[in-house]
């Protein structure tokens, strides 16, 4: 029986130790696996015991009973190099000769019996479990991923649609839009928003789309004495797109133009919300973070968006595309991403970057901040360099296409984004062409920051020198005065400094974020992630490599490239928001997203527990529990406190009716001649252009020096100038009607030095300082007051033709009468 057993199972070649055939162990077979330990064959154990123990082990093989051997299908475990076997020399300290060898053989026999018995009991269950996993595990994992992706996408789309419906409902309750006449609806568009919508109306009135584009690019019916390319100067691509969609979709008989226009904008805001949802979901791995992002965004709507009171702003058209670009970039930077998902994210980043650049004239500045973030990631080797340079190529392609389609816009050529990206690409070429290990290559690597900074400044200076462009001197002076580098009496610069959107954020802003619990959790998440990123940078400086795939047990959230990117990006945007309040609308939405990602991420809590060296409770289990419990508690508290307020906003019927403005517009449409040119404040001129279509002398736009100078000259009607001076200024722009606003003339603002008439007195030198107090001094009275008195010489130049409680309209006389 024993002999037949030996014959039926010949010794395998790999089990025979030979000095000419060294043994190797496959790396993928872990030596510590319990399943493999139960299947270790006796021949391998003999090899581990050494060459001297072979006779005893062979005797044990011959003496074993049938059925007690190795289970069928078990694989032979190959010993590690140096583990024993073959003709390798044993270590004397491990194995002795004589009695030690006999004791080892006896222990081996005892282990053999226990292993055989345990294998007989465990083998059937293990085989059944393996067969079950092989048959069901891939399908179960696939179904689980699909269900998670499906429900997450449904939640993101639902959140975006609900937010769009919420905005539409709130807008209707605030303005009673559906019950208003067309003129009353148009008055709700204030300032530059009125100008944008007026061009949308003009496009719909043109007989063909080509004719509409020609009239916009050669526009001489908006500003007197000027022919402008409105598409380039005012970035009217959103209006072009909206008009095409309205006419191509056959919506003329279904919906009114104004509803179609604001409907597109509300839909884009829904996409904005869905993109923030997806970004937090991709970073945290749970769509619970997306739901928390939506809640914080809506609650802090005052500080996250200006869609409530200024719908057609360029940023409301552009920021949804930027949010999609950030979502795609977040997925593209991830390490553990498959090729198809990476390709999709790359295409999303490409399309959204170009669209974002076409929708907003200041988009390249925001992309410059993003490029700086990627540059810092690349410099500290926190991300794959090839991915970063692919994003740089997207920037270059978008700038090139934008330059061509924006009628060769020189602002894109002299933008800091182009200079920075070109410097980064040039630095990369220098590093690749230099031979590694040489002195020059080491110097370039050491002075990489200085090299990029120097090339960027040099290239930007050369581009501004050789590329013809209009430098906005007022904005440059504004920045100098803002940062304390200069002082000025210029009216436009001081007026910009007095604008609330260009001042530092107020304390109420931080109080609102704190009351909604957003700011405390954002600071907590930022501190943990920033500290982890700094640790990773220090390890990289010491030469330690990064792990490609971090696990939850590692507790190193800073090693994830997308997390490091958002840490740098939110800090840069936050620093800008601390200087200019208008930048908070770019920063606060990503504060909501970043804070929601952090509190819902088990990896963030695990990173904190690693630092605290928590041992009382299992850290992984506690991290998973906190990642679900903390956002649930936050969501419940927000629901309890803010949901009744939101419902009250939607149920409250507000009233917006400016009867004086409506009467003024009606008088202009009925009484003013078609060739009339109106002069007044830029904000009012925008409303007149929209509601009546008449030509004006100025527009509420601040990216053109000529328009800014016009605004300053027209504002002289509120200064202490003579009637003759005002008459000369107005006739130089071919104005035929003058409109005085009583709200500006009799303004009593909270800040005395920021009133329009105060700024004009400073610019004109009509201010006298006496014992620390400033007094306006001039031999002429304030024009807006004096003209209401109807005495000479004012009645010689101007004739009052209409007035109400808010507005006084004067016709500018073409024939001057000097009657007393």
C-alpha cells in the first residue's frame, strides 16, 4: 500500500533540489497567507528544514496513510531564496547537528499531522468559498459600482434641476415677472445687465443671423460718435448662442424671449450646482458630500452667486463652465483612474476651458490662478508631470482659438496666462534637453522657480512691447492705489475704490459663513489637508517616493494629487477674496465643496487619527462612522434651521415696481425723436438703451478707457461747474437730452467721501481742508441744483421738458438764448 502510494505520486521536478537549478519564488504569492500555510507540502517543509533533515522527512512521506495527504488542487509553495533547500548552505545558528536535528524532525512530524487534519476540514469550505467568489464576486462588484454611479448621477442631476427651479420660483416671487408688462420686466435688468440683454433683443429683430452679427461688430447705434465691435468689447457670445437657440428651436410661438433668456441662465446655474456636486463626490467617494455641498451653497447664496439681482452678468454665464472644468480636472489628476475615464475627463477639461474663455473677458485671469496651482503641484512632484503639461497644452490651444474667434483679441496675447504657460513649457524643454547629472542640469533644477518667474516676466514684457493693445490705465492705477503704492485724485480710480464689490469683505460675510457652520469645518479640513500636503512635500524633498495608490489605512490624504490641487487652489482664491469682496463669489462655492468633501471623507479622519495615534478604538472603523455621522448631523441641523427660511422666501410675495422709471421710459418712447441722444449716469443709460433703443453717450462698462473717461465727463453734471462748461461737454458728445437723477444730486450716503459729488469735488480741486475738515469750495453752485431754479444762464442752455419725483429731463438747446 505504501509502495503503491509512492509509485502513484512521482516526485515532481520542481520539488527536487538541484545545485544547477536554483529555486525562485513568485512575488505575487504572499508568504503570510493562512490559506497557503495550510497547503504547504511536506517536500517544501523538508527543504526548509535543510539538507540534513531529508531522510527523516522521506520516511514520514512513506509512512503516511492514504487520504491524509495534501488536498487535491493544492499548490506547492516555493521557498524563498535563502529559506533553505537545494544545496544552499544552512546557517549553523539555526540548525544544529545530532540531537537538534532529531528534535526538529519530531516537531515536523507533529506539525504534519496537525496540518493534515486541519486541511481535511478546511479544504472543502475553502474550495466552496473560492468557487463562490470566482462566480459571484465580479458581478457583485460590477453591480455595486453601477448602482453607486447611477444613484450618484441621479442625485447630482436632481440637485441641479431643483436648484434651477428654486431660482426660477424665487425670481418670480421677487419681481412678479409673469404679471408684468414687457417694459416693467426689462427695468429689472440694472446696469451692465441691461446692456447685455439689449443686444439679445436686437439680434432677435434682425432678418438673419449673419446680418445681426454684422450689426454688432460694426455697431454705431449704441454710443454716440463711436463705432464699436460689441461682440469683442462686451463678450456677447452668450447672447449670440441664446438667440441662435431661440430661433433654431422654434420657440417664438412657445415662450417669450425674456423667459427663454433667463431660463438658459437658470439652467446653467443648475449645471453649476451639479458640477460642484460631482467634484465633492469624486474627491470623497460618496455622494453624501455632494448633498452637503448643495445645502451649504443654497444657504449661503448671498455669498456664492449674484444671480439673484443681476442675471445676465458674464460671470453667471461663465462660472458653470469653469465648475465643469474643475470637476473634469479633479478626475483627470487622480492616480487610480482607468483610461476611458481619464480620456473623458481630458475632453471635458478641454471643452469647458475653451467655452469658459469665450464667455468672460476676465476668464484668463482665473485660469492663470489655476495654472499657478498646477505649477506648484508639478514643482513639488505631487502629480504626474505628463498630466500637468497636457493641461498646459489645453491652455495654449484655448488661447489660440479664443484669439482667432474673438477677432484677434490682443488681451489674450498679453495675458499672464500665456506668459506663464510658455515659460513652463520652455523650462520643461530645457530640462529634457540637458544631460542629467551635469552641473547645468542641477542648477536648472535647483533654480526652477526663479527660472520660470524670470521667463514669465520677460515674455510678458516683450509681448506688451511688440503687440499693439489698449492698456487699461485706470485699472492699473486702481491696483496701485489699492495696495498702497500710490495716491490719486482721479475720479474714476477713487470711484472704483469706493465700490463695495472692490473693497475688503465685511465682518458680516464671515459671520454668515460661521452661522451656517461652513467656515469652521472648512478651516478644520484645510488645516488637516494642508498639514498632510506639507508632510508629503517634506518626504519628497528627502527623496522618498509617493505611493501610487493610497489606502485608507495609510492615513495620507495629502498624497492624493487632486486633494493637493484643491488645497493650493482654494488658498490662492481665498487670498484674493480677502482683498476684493467680488472675489468671494469665485471662492465661496469651492469652500462649500471642499468642506463637504473633507467631513465626508474617511481618509481625512484617518489622517487625523494617525497623527493622534488613536488606539482605544479601531481607527478605520471610527473614521468610516464619522464620515457618515458628521455630515448627517450637519445636514439635519441645517435642515432644521434654514429650511423654514427658504420656504418662507419662496412663499413671500415681494414687490419691485419703480413707477418713476417706468414713466420716464414711456415718455422717451412717446415724445423723444428717433435721433435723440441721451446723457446721464451710466446705469440709467443702460436702462434707456434696453427699454427704448435710443442712443446714449456712455455705458456702465469699466474695461475701456474711453468709456471710463466719458463717464467721468458726463458725471460733471453733479459737480460745481458753470453751465457753459457742462454745455460744452454735452455737445462734444452730440447729446440732445440731459437727465438729472435726484438720488445722485441729493445723495446722503453712509460714507461721505464716496458720494459721486464728493469724488467730483476732489478731482476738480473744489475741496478746502480746514482743521482736519474738508469743505467744497467753488464760485459756482452745484449744477444739478442750480439748473432746477430755472434762471439765467442755465435756462439759456437747457430747457426742462419733463420731470417727476426722481428724474428731471432737459433738452439741450441748439440755439443759445441769452435772455435774463
